[in-house]
């Protein structure tokens, strides 16, 4: 019997007991469907996170802050230190302390660390409102990390570091409120930004909308150009006593893009010794990815359990088939069919059942998942541009089908071996 004949016989024999085969295929279908869906969710969310990570900033940037100190101890909260409380330099109204800010000397200390190329302070700008053409005023939140971000633009162009024009990138969520129908309508328009000085007096600064950026998972608020930031900071510090030092919430430090992981770790260690905490983009997002991977792993585990249960169904189906076809097996062996061909015949039946269930499960998952993902993207997740909850990679789907076929083959090994070891004389006498 040729291989083509073995496969043809395996397919036809699988449907001798239609009910039993359908139930086994259904069990495999459920496992393959679940595994395909969870794999697509993992792919979709991981791709979205990677896209968002690339928009946060370069991989050669560290976000540096003061190292966090434990606020409490086992015996209770730490004692109040009036000297530490009064020495902060946040420039907050009333002389309130901001002990976590970085001073100019801190920036110099960071710059002196071996491997650090440049250091730039992250300036906190507390804007009050934004207004267009004398219309209604809306609260405006500024994105402090805009200087190291790569914006995902819906329209317009990125901020220019060299221009002397006050530029701003608005999130898409501001369009309707400020009176624009599309992102293109907003580009080039003038807006008014309100900001209070140190004494609480309100000032207005005009700016031009350079572009409109899509909402991001990890960044929010409007991005301010450097010239606009400098002007707003100058207004914000108006009336501020000269005795108060300028403080910064954080700093961005760049290092060699070709630095190895060990070199980056050494830079972080040196900064830690100086009393700072330094994180790369990967460090900041790693926890999110770990949680997502854990959830996907648990869901995949349930799918694998379903497939293992389906494997026992294959064993049961083929053992019953071997018993029912004992005389047929004896006849085939009496006519010269070797044990290897008999083993191959029943193994092929198991693999075919696995293929049928996994292929149908994967196709159903692709259809249902694509529909659900589209609905979610247009409704619940409409604010997260670019997020497709489920993305079906052809390689992943093919891998799932092959894995299920492999499980089916292993499940069919016992029945196939029992069939191959049948004695033709005893088999022909079987009643």
C-alpha cells in the first residue's frame, strides 16, 4: 500500500463512526480555538506595546531621578525633619518643599558619571488652560517627556528644536473641544495657553499647533516645543524669590546607542552609588509586559489542558476502532501488509482527526477574533489608535495546527501500536 493509499484509507476510516469522530474533533476544536485566540491576543497586545515603546523615546536614554527612600519603617513612620523639609527646591508656592527634585549640582553629578553623554532636565510646566479663537477654555495637561518622545502623528509635523516659534502638539482628544473637525484643520492654527506665575497671577501665551498626535498608552497630554517650554517656565517662575533654587522632577541622560547590556548596567550602578535611580524605556515597560505575558500564559495553559483532554478522546476513538476492525486488520496483515503500514494507517487517522479539529478551530478563531477585534477597536478601545486586540500571525496559526497534530499523533501511538502487533491468525478468528 502506497503512502497515498494509506492517507486515503485513514481519511475514510475516520468517518466510519461519525458520531464518535465528531465528538473527538469537537474537543480538539475547542482547544485549538482557545489556543489560537489567546495567541492572537498576545500578539496583538505585544505588538501594540512595542509600538508604544518605540514612541516613548530612544533606547539610549535613561530617565534619572533621586533614588526613592522608604517612607516608613517597621516601627512606624520616619520622624519629621524640619531642616530636610525646608531645604527642598521645588519652587512651589509658599516655599513648600519638594525633596525629590534634582538641583543643578545633581545634573552635574549625573553628567560626570562615566558613559553618560548628555544630561537634560525634565521641566515641569503647570499649564492652566488652552483656548482657541476666544472660545471656551479647557484644562491643558503638558507631557513632560515630549523632548525624548517620537510622536505618532495624525497630522502635521514633529516639534522642531531649532525654531523660535512657540509650537505645540495636541492630542486628538482636544480636536472636538477646540472646534476642529479633523486633525488637518487644527494644524497651523493659533491657540492661547494660560499659566499662573509663582504668585498666582494668570498669564496668557500664544502658540501654533504644529501637529496633532494620536493618543498613546504610555504618554498623555500635549507636547510643548522647547521655545514654548522656555517661555512658559519663565512665566511660571515670575515672582519667584532668588533664594529658591531651580529644581527638576527628573532628567534624561543619553549614552552610547551601541552600549552593551553590561555597559548600561554599569552606568545604572554608578548612578545608584551617587544616589540616583535610572531607568530605560524597557525597564519602565517591562512590568507591564510581564503581567500581560503571565495572563496569556495562564490562558494558554487552559487551552493546552483542553487539548490534552482531546488527546484522550483520540485514544478512546482509535482503541474502539482497533477493536471493531480486528478481523479487518488480520485480513490486511494476512494479505502482506506489514506492521509498519498498519501502524502508519492508524497514526494517520489520529493525525487527520487532529488536523481537522485544529484547522476548523483556528479558522473559527480567526473569523470570530477578527470580528470582535474590529468591534472593540471602533467602540470600547476607540481612544487607543492602532490597537488591534487580536492579531493572527500566519506562522503562529500554522504552529498551533502542527502542535495539535503532534499531540494527536502521540495520542494515537498506543492504538496504532496495538493494531500493528495484532497476530493475523488470532485477528481473523476474532468474533
